[in-house]
C-alpha cells in the first residue's frame, strides 16, 4: 500500500472502526472489533502471517519495562516469540522472533488484562482446560479462536469501506505484510544500515527462507503501488541483486 492507501485504511479500521457489508445486495455499516484491529497491526507493524496471528499465544505477550518502552522496537530476545512448540503455526514449522514496536507490545499487554479478554479467555478455558496456561491471543465473543476466514471476511468489509474514498483499493490482508517489509526497509536504510544487512535482518524477522522471497515482496509492492521514495529504494535493491 502507498501512503495514501494506508492513511485511509488506518482511518477506517482504527479511528472509525467501521466496515461495510454488501451481503445479499444489502449494504450496511459493520463495527470492526478490537481483535481485528490487533490482527491488522500485527501484520502491518510486525510482519506476521495470518496463520501466525490467529495462533499467537498469550504467553508471547508481556509488560515492557520502562527501558524497553524507550526503544521503538523490541527485537531479538525481547521480540515476539513465534514457536510451533508453543502452538504458533509458522510456515514450515520454523522458530523465529519477530520484532514488535514497544508501544504495540504494551497495548497488547493492556488488552490481555482487560475485562473483554478475560471473559473470552474464561470461555476458552472452559472448553480447553488443557490449554489454560497459554490460550490464543485472539478469541471471539464465544471464546473460540479467530479463524483465517473471519479475518478475510472482516478485511473484505474494511476494503468496502475504504472504497468509498479509494474506489480502486483492492489490497488483500496479506499485502499488509509486504507493506511492512517495504516501510521497514526504508527505515533501516535511513538509519544508516547497509542494504545487505538490512535485507538479512528483514529476512530473519519475517521468516523467509531465501532472499529471493523477500525481494519478491519488494518487487510486488513496487509494481502495485505508484512509485515513491520507498519503492524506488526497493527497486534499486532488486536491480542490484540481479532479480528479474
């Protein structure tokens, strides 16, 4: 997504918290849940895949210290642990630590201590007593884990709302992950990190087995979105790497 698309998307999912349903030719506004907002931010600001978001466990969330909150990102051991042995559905069963903005970790910690989550967790534990120490982070009002279909449905409603301002908006939920890659790459390069090290870092935190996969994300963003500074940087890296 380019800057304008993300600005409008953020307005609808975070400020207005509204989507639009077009079922059976009946158009109506739909309230977007706090859990869906969390799903969006985990993809956009941490680069998590949809399967990782819906299987992320409560024990990956903690209260950042004042020192950690002074940092923009929590990385390495302080980051977001994604481990299949803890129930997280990573691609190919790999273990990795994703980075997460420190403020987002604080928000997630606050959410997990809210009456809303505690009630949902209680319902989940009643039907999953064996999993009471590490329930999923995202639960619906019945205490059931969020599903990929639920995220896709809510994203479709959000997309409909965005189209009231941007008629050609056609991004899928997964495009949040590539937007994260491009925006984070710009941030790393602007901080003075060399291209090779920046790409190595992104490849690691995003869980890509090969550099080509990451470059594919950057190339896709450059093709889909009107060129700007971010995508020119990405294009230059792709050209220099010899990728077609």
